[in-house]
């Protein structure tokens, strides 16, 4: 039986996320924004350490819910497998919600590249 994450984990994520406005509200196919717009928002927004912390909170909540994490990300299962499982579950959610995951990942890569000034190690620089 799966055990749910503590409610306070979701409260933390909601509180942290509420401090920053999204760049846009796009369609299920994806928004029409330019890399310059993303870079401009990246300059004014949170730090990459904050962004990584938000991702860790999401991974912790997902991992605890699925039994892949006990107290911290990586304590029961390798982070690679937690992320892989989360992405697979996101694909199922996208199917159900008519969201184009591939377009969302492409858009995420654009954000990431802008936020790291192209110096990040992800998305095949």
C-alpha cells in the first residue's frame, strides 16, 4: 500500500510557488514565447538554487507517495529512477489531460538554457 506524503510538504511547495508569477499561461500545445522573454523573466526571478529546491520538494513528495523515498531523495532509490518514474507518470497525466509532453519538455529546455545562460549540463547543450 502506498503511503501519502505529509501534508506540510505540499504546503511548502504551494507557499514557495505562490511567491513567483508564471511567465505565461499557454495552451495545452504550449505557449508562444521567445527565448528573449524567458531570459528576461529569468533575470528578474528566483535563483537556480531556489528552482532546484522546488524540484527537490516535488521529487520528495512524489517519491514518498510512491515509496521510492523515505526521508530524502536518494535514500531508498537512485534519483535517476525517481525522475524516470515521475516523467513516465507525467506522460500518463498528459495523455489524460491532452497536454503535449514533448512540447512541454522542449519549452522547459528553453527555460533551463535561458536560466543557466547556456552553461547548464542538461538538454544536450
